[in-house]
C-alpha cells in the first residue's frame, strides 16, 4: 500500500483491474468488489482520488460543488499520468478500468484515449463537452433506473456518445438506485474475460 493506491493480487499477474472510486469514498471502497470480480490470477489496483472531500470524509477527483468544475482538467491529466505509470509494470492492453459514479466519469474520459482492454462504467455520467474519438476500447455501462443522484439518462447519453464515435458499448440497467448491483457481477466478469488478452503460457 502507498498513500495513493492499494494493490492486491499476485506479483506476476498478467492482467490488471484498476478501480476508481466515487465522490466522497476512498481507495478501499471498491477493493473487495475488485478482488471478487478479478479472481486469483489478476492484479487489482485501487487508485485514491487526489483531493480531500469538502465535507471532510473521503476523497474526490475534482470538486463537484464548484461551478463548471475548474479542477476537472487537472484531474484528467493527473489520472492519465497515473495510468500510464502503471503501464510500466503491465501493459495497458492488459488492463480493464472500472469506475463508480465520479470515478466512472473519470474512467471513461481518460481511458478512452488510452489503449486499455476495456472500461466498466457504473452509475457514471459524461463530462461537459466530452466527445470520445476512435479508436475506442469496449465499454460496459451499468446504472440503476431509480438512481436519485446520477440519472439513468446519463448512461444512455454516454452510450450514445460512444456509439456515435464508433465504439463498442453495452448498457445494463437494473431496478436499483446509486450502487453497483451484485446481480450484474457475472456480466462484469464475462466482459473482463472477453476483452483481456489470452494469458501467455
């Protein structure tokens, strides 16, 4: 463990799952989920958002309470550098990025410009003016149809933008609120197994 990330899994893992937590959470928030989804032969890295949350608990990728989100540009660049640094130990082509809420918005925004194996976006939303450009990694979107914090329509818009740019996407809605539905875990595992390269022997 370091101050900005948590690491689980074998040292010789040939594939990796990177986790980006939501607004007001911290790096340990998604770690159990990541370990359950990834299995024994996959490395799991949970990144800690760079800023303290304004309420004093948890972290944030940028301040959602500031008009027009002035911290977004810096957060975007910093996350790109962190993902590229992880590629020094394992290629991004063997990496799936999973984000929740604000972490999902960051995952899609930044990873769309990197050669990752895939992106899982749970209860996410598009950043203002964001327009993905081909070539794009495949994405899996999940969203609660009764989400009171980030409307389900936000994921529909993400899918529209992604498909308009020629990207492969799938949207799985569920009858819940602002969460990652455990009933979708098999679908998340299938997505990862489908898009990770075949491990070497």
